C-alpha cells in the first residue's frame, strides 16, 4: 500500500511539473513563493519578476499588462518569462532584494537582477525587456538583415546604425547605453542603401527616431568623446512632452531643459509653437527641448511663479530641480518670430542675462502622497485618530481629577489646614487649566 501511495505521489508531482511547464510554454505569468523563487531564477535565463502587494493600486493596474505581455515574450528565442511574488506575504525573498515599495520590478538576466524602470504598458514593456535581453551590438551580415530587423522592431528605442564602422569603435558606447538604444553594425552595403538612409560617405553613423520621423548623421571623428556626445544628444527626440513618466529620462541627461509652458497643448497656437521648438532644437544641441501642457500636468505648471496666459506660450530654461530662468525681455513666444526669440533667449541664458527664479514647493499633502502609498496614508490617518482619542480621554480624566481635587479641598480640610487669613471663599477664583474657572461650594 505504501509503495502504491508513493507511486501516486510521484505521478502527481510529475504531472504538476508538466502542467507548470505547459503554463510557462503558453506564456502565463508564474506565481512564485519563498520555496519556488530560487529554482525559477536558476531555471530561466531571462525572467522578469513583479514584487507586488495585493492591496497596491499600481500593482493591480500593472497585473493585466503582464498577462498580455507574457505570451508575446514566451515566443522569443530564448523566451522571457514573467513571474510575480507576493512580497507582502513572502517577506524572506522581499527582504533579500530590498523591496521597499510596490510594485518593485526586477529583470533577472542569467540570475543577475537588474532594476527595471521602463514603461509598464504591455507593448512597450515587451519591447523594453526584449531590448534588455539582446546583445549590446547587433552585427548584420547583409543588407536584407537590416531591413528585416527594422520591420520586426518597434519604435520604442532610437537606433544607431553604423555603416562601415568597426564594432570595436562603438563597443564601450553600446555597453554604456545598451538599455536606451539599439546599436547595429553593417560593414557591407550598396549605394541604394546609402540613398535610402541619406548619407554619401563611409564610415558613418545614422541615428534614427522613427516614431518622430527624425534622422541625424555623424561622419566622425571616430576617436575621443565625439561619438559619445552624438549618441547622448540623439537618445531623446528633438522635442519631448514633459510628463511625470518622461521626467526621469530628461533629468538623466545633464543638459538644461529648454521648456515651453503651454496653456493647452492641442490649440493651434501651441502646435505652431512646438513646431518652432523643433526648428530651433538642431542649432541648440546644448539644451534638451521639451514642453509641458497645463491640461496634462497642472500641478507642475502651478509650481512655476509665472502667469500662464490662455493661448500664449511661455518659455523658460529649467535645471531639472527647483530653479528656472526667464528672459528679461518681453518676447512674444506665440508669434511668428518664435524661433528667433527662442534662440535670442537661449543666448541670453548662456551669457547670464536672465532672471533666476525658484519653483514653489509642493503642499504638505502633495509631498506626503508623493512619498508614501495609499495604504500608508490610511495607517497614518488611523494612528492620528487614535492619538487624538487617547489624548482627549487623558485630558478628560485629568479634568475630572482636578475637579474632584478642588471639591475635596473645599469640603474636607483634614489633609492641609487653612493658613491664617485664608477662607473657603478664596477657592471661588481658582482656575482649571482645562475647563476654565471652577466655582466651588
């Protein structure tokens, strides 16, 4: 009987293992525990782990995106597995990886964890993970491989296509910016490809941002910091929409931000101003160009000490922190000469002929919500309420005690006799610090 039970257990275990493997093959999100975590990390070359808490709003919002991305990434060779661990329950693993907020996202590459700070929508998340799991440089043997790759990859990342540039020349740069761009090397190509990518000599590097329809060409020199500078200046679009999500990328760049402040980004005057920003950007590579829409991010615009008038764009240089600069001149950035005025102002900034201003700090409530999650806020509210209730109870008890003490002093003098010249009438002016004057009998 014991042998039969053992066989049944083995068969059940094997069946369970097969089911798990089938689920992974179908691209389902794996639910991990303290007991299964290490085995999963060791088994898969690429595994993305969502450390979540069941009560977390952002975790609930992310979960269906992971369900959509999982089968897409499972088709990749080698596949990328998506997994979840309830860090609120399995605290041993959460503590090992220093999980302090939810969701905490980590991408394990051959067992080594990398903090994931990329997009969270299914499509963009899939592209981002695919990029992280790819080689630093993709070496192409023939032109058709280049065109096939461009058809297969989406526009999430900029591309730096190196025509006739030896791999060793860009190896360090590709390693440094692996998580932000594709680096392709094609050593042999035809005149037709040169025409398609609009360059006329080799070696050259073509930077493409297909989502923006933007292209820049670099002909050298291929030594020193020139290539690095070219890559840095083309990681972002010429003009960026400033949002809470894009803020990190803009601040990671060391350049000051030339920022248009718009009352309504969808108005014709605002669209015209954005076009002027794009026209001015190539000649002012020392700045990151961006704009913020008051309709999209009102709290940020409100933190500026400027009156954003309806339909009239404002233009500042922002340091990415708490300081910004405005022109001392009264330029009309909403007019036909916007591009010239933008250039004039940026030159004034370089020469130090601008007004330096400080952003208004966030309110205490905004600051509190920015630091802690909703669950923590609820806890603080409950704790504060309990403190007030306890304090009120103590105050009430203390008041009752003092009243009783005063009444005892008025009716019973056994503890301390009255001094000469004192009478019970003196007690009528006694003052209770909690309840005001107390009249005694």
